[in-house]
C-alpha cells in the first residue's frame, strides 16, 4: 500500500478496482408507470422537429422542380409548397402528441400486468 498524496490524514489507502466500484454504484429500478401528458408533449415536440426537417427537404425539392420546369404554374406550386411546409410540422406534432399519449396508456396497462421495464442506473 502506497500513501495517497491527496489523502489529508496521511494514512495509506488501498485502490479499489474500477469493476468493483462500478458494480457497487449501479442501481436497478423498475419503470412501472409513465406520465401520459409528459409522453405526449415529448413525442409531440420530437415529431414537430422531424416535420420541420421533412418540410425543409420538401421545400428544396419544390424549388428544384420550379427551377427545372419553370412553367406558368410556378407561383401556385410555390404557394402550395409553403402552405405544406407550415402544415406538415403542425400535423406531425399533433400525431406525435396523441400517439405519445396512446403509447403511454398502452405502456401503463402492460406494465401493470407484467411489472414494467427494469432500468439500471449508475454514476
């Protein structure tokens, strides 16, 4: 045993292997219930973000189509594309919100029957 220079008491300390430290600091818990509204909000926001990404790609394709075609209906196509770019994230968000709430209810029912999901936490 070597004395540790950071030890204020001057007594020798043993080093513990990392594998033992990690094993003793982990804790297993069971997720028995999830909050329905919080799942709905989280999935709603995630789906809005996915909708924004999808709408950005859709707008790029629309602009490419207008540039290639360049016909008399370019303005109508642009207006339709912008309206859809606004509608898609809102629609995706609503679907995500209600879908998240439905999945949370389904999880809670299943967890009440079989006990939930075991999760291990550690530092």
